[in-house]
């Protein structure tokens, strides 16, 4: 039976087909965030798995690229540093390519999740 889990990072529900229990870690297939199951009753509740910021964003961008079949260009280090700077300044990994630090722009931003990279061949 598939279970529905809400990702607090990308704010989208995703279907999960394996057993869940409190403490289990899962990867959001939409944004690649590592989540930890906190409750299973009355519904499944997951939270961001606590990690050091550099480790978290490194894992997320690598996992997201692998899930989507993306390959980074030579600017990968600059993008990662931009994400870390925004985390330190604003408290989350907001897209360094976008000016507005709003939930839709938490990396990977909504436009990227909707296929912008696929259509354009790069992040804008």
C-alpha cells in the first residue's frame, strides 16, 4: 500500500511504497531532501533530517541531480557557495539565481521542479 508523505522542504505530498516507522529516513523524490519520520498516527509526519548545512546541501544537490539525470557544469561550486550564503543569511537554501527568498525558491526552486532545466538545458 502506498503512503502519502508531506515534504516540509518542497511543501508537496509524495507517494511512498515502503514501510514507515518513527525514526525512518526517507528521501523526497521531488526535492531530494532527507526526511525523518516523526509520527505515523493519525497521519505520517516527516521533518527535515538534522544535518550540518554544508553536508545537507551537498547531499541534496547530488541526489537531485542523480534522480533527474542532470549533470553539473563548472559552476557547481559557485552554486553551492551561493546556497550556503543564503542559508547563513536567510535561514534556508534559497536559490542563488533568484532574488526573492520565498518558499517557492528553496532549492531546488519551483521552476526547476516544474521542468525549467529540462526545457532550457540549464538553470536560468
